[in-house]
C-alpha cells in the first residue's frame, strides 16, 4: 500500500513550514471539538496558505488571512443553512440518499467538516463519523465519496483524476 504523504510532499517540493505552529492546531482542535487528520495537518503546515494548481485552496490555522478556523466555521454556517428538506433533489443529488445518512449535519461529531475548497465551487469535506479515512466532495449538485486519506485524495487530484465529480479533473502538466 502506498504511503501518499511523502509522495505528495515530493510532488509539491520542499516544505516551507512558514506558519507551522502546534499551538494553533491545538486551539483549532479545541474549538472544533475534533482532530483533523495528521496527513492533512502536515500538508497544511508544509505549504498553506496556498492555492494549488490554480484551483484548490488550503488555509492555515496560524494565519490571519486565509485562516483555516474562520474558513471552516464560515463554511459550516453556510452549509448548515441549506434547506435540504425543501430542495427538490433527485436521489443522485441528495447526499443523504447517496451515502445512507439519517441526517446531514455540518460541524458536528458525526457530521461533515469542510477542510478545503476550490475556486470552481467544490467543497472537500472530512467525514467525521467514521474511523475509516473518508472525504465527501460537493461539486455542481453532485457528490463524490472517497474512502481514502487526504494525502491520497490530493495526490489523485494533482495527477488529474476526477476527484471532485465526473469530468472534474484539473490536471496541469509540469510542476505543481
């Protein structure tokens, strides 16, 4: 089995760790009430805040601008305000039906946590309710589930796989 973290770190080049601050992560985890995955924290510390391949935003908990905590809280609020029961969603558009969720919640122990986004309107969510690493991605009224670590998801995203939905690849040949 491939360990994707060192592979992604090699793809992205030398880690800068400009804002690496364990205390900022401790404050964020205490505020959120969950622990974000270790591979995600390593990648964020190494490069964030950053926009990768012209689309994918990674925020950092120790920065004032592009602050991860503010971004997560703002996204949770926005997603929590969606009137899911009032929307006329087809079965293939409703994340509750697609993934067998009794309820759809954001920012809860058993809910979805927005950890990254793109300028194309995609949101990458950590699935907090399971011990198996997993992500859900929302893109243009479609949802994709990925049972993998964030590092594997990012690797596949960067090599041009459809990681945010059908026909969603954002591949740019050459250095990231």
